[in-house]
C-alpha cells in the first residue's frame, strides 16, 4: 500500500508556501452512514500554519489527532510557515449535517 506522504510534502512545499501570503483553503465533505448515527468526513486544508486547523469544518476541528472515533486518520505536515492537513473521520460527529460539501477561505 502506498502512502500519500510524499505528495503532501510537495503540495505543502509549493502551493502551501504560496498560499501563506494570501489565504488558507479548506475543502471537505461529509455524509451520514446509512442506518447509523456515524458520519464519514474527509477534509483537507492548506495554507498558513496558524490558520490551517481553523479552515476545517467546525464539527471535526476538535478531532484532529483524536482517538475517540471508530476511524480517525489525521495527517499534518508543516514546512516553515506553511501547513497541510488531511483528516478522515468515521464516527459520531455532533453538529455534522447529514450531507455537506465544505469550502472555506480563512
């Protein structure tokens, strides 16, 4: 199985360094798993180090690096002033809508 760590490195190194001068971008989507109270959420942010976590959807912001969900895969990479975050969560997410596409500029 291949890791996306190398791709994240070059993305943060190139696009992340450029974005630190402007905005931090957050993208994500979520949907409720049928017949459960669990949601599946995948979110990504790229930009300035201090703003990257703020660009995540509010209902998964506190789950970055957490272990209280069924599945929580969090990856962060910081290079100088740039940071990239990739987060996948399957579990109970209070405040999460049944379906959502998320986009933020912070």
